[in-house]
C-alpha cells in the first residue's frame, strides 16, 4: 500500500494535467475549403533506420504539392529561428525533437505539416482557418497541422516544451515522458481554447492515417490498454494472498 501511495504521489502532476485536459471542451467547427495550391507541405524524416515501405507510399501521396523534407540540421536552424532565446529546445532527442521541430516549422513557415504515416487523397482540399488542429481520442493531434505562419499559438507550445522538461526524469516511463513533455497531451493543453484556432475531426479532410506509432515504447501497451492495470492489480493481490498464506503455514509448522 505504501508503494502504491508513493507511485500516486510521484505521478500527481500527470494526474493534474490529465484532469485539466478532460474538463476542457474542444471546438469542432467545420470551415469552408480553399485551394490546396496555397499551401506548402512539410514533413520530417530523421532516420532511426530504413524508411518503411508504407511510409514511402504515404509520403509520395503529397507529391502534387510543394513538399519540403526536413532533416536534423534544418530542424535545429528553424527551431533557433523561432525561439532564439530558448536553446534548450534543441536538446531533445528522437521523436521529441521532431515534435519541437514541427511546431517551429509551422510558426516560421506555415502551410501543412504531415507525419510520414499520413497519406493525402488526390482530391484533398484544406479548411480555411488561421490554424487547424485535428481531434483524436487523446486530445489534439500533432501529426497533422494546417496554419498560416507566425501564429502565436506555436510560440505558446514551444515555451511549454521548454518549461516542462521536468517530465524527462528517469522515474517516468518512456510513454509518459513523451506524452507529457512534447507529445499529444502537452500539445493538447498548449493549444486548447487558444484564440483564433480551430479544432476539426479528421473526417473533414480526405486523408488516410496508417498509424505508424514509431514513437511508442515497450510500455505503450499499458497506457493504450488500461485493462492491463486491472490485471496487474489482481495478480498483485493474488500474490500477496498466497504469500500471506505461506507465512501463516510456516508459523503453524
């Protein structure tokens, strides 16, 4: 019981931000559509290995547009251009670094950001809005963003990415570190209810999402399938009961 209380205390900031997000309402306004030629498309690929074949097909679906593929060096440059006084933003690694980069790109250049596992339909058109985000089961997604450049919401996101590095401590599981430092939960809290932003459903746009989940770690299954916690709790209770019975039998003997 003491161990469970210690874990609850440790994760209390996580519980606080989760509750904060759950009580916020997301707007789901449908906007008029504008010519896709007005937008440039940005993608990031900093390889941790060979590019999956389905990612290649997805990336190719954006070829009718003017596409810029960003690498590590380009990302560092645009991050420092967006936030020259917050150099700690380039200290993130792996997918958390790409999370920072995509926000900086949208602030400096605007246009469309699409993850490598987001495929465009050839008839796609874009909503007419200052900034469009898209709703998912965990909040607002950062895998697809449509925006005009220099929108201050992205500066708000970058400031929070820099200020909430506390969650990168070793005692948080990898999935929690990603979700609450630069991932969907932190992103959702940073953009939710921000002025002149629009949150839409993916159904408003002709895309296909193949859900690469390249950032998921070994512990992701625990958070994506909460019933696992119930199983672990039951297993722990059974273990404690058997151990108590064994101790009692030993005393009797």
